[in-house]
């Protein structure tokens, strides 16, 4: 992986993790609550929120659907 690709991935992870934390807290949900709505394990949500794990394309989609958002909410290019 090139240095630029690594930086791009890091920026994307930062964007997704920040958005996920924001939307979850604005909805007044705990990570456990979000687990119950999405089926995504709480530990996985925690790693996503701290940028320790890169989500698959389905993860933001599942979270978006559970919270009534468009999947593009997690897309930094929009």
C-alpha cells in the first residue's frame, strides 16, 4: 500500500468513526443499544468508533438503516 493510500484510508476511517459516534450519541443510544438495533456486536461498534477497525460496506448501511439515515451519511465524498 502506498503512503498516499494509507493516508487516504486513515482519513476515511477517521470520518466514519467520527460520524458513527456523533449519530449514535445524538440518537441518545449506547453502543449496546446500537448493537440491538443493528445486530453488530458492541465490541465491533467500539472499534469502529475509535478507528481501530475498518468497516465493510454493509456496516455503515446497516447502521444507516437502523437509524433512519441515508447510507451516504457515512460517505466522505458526498
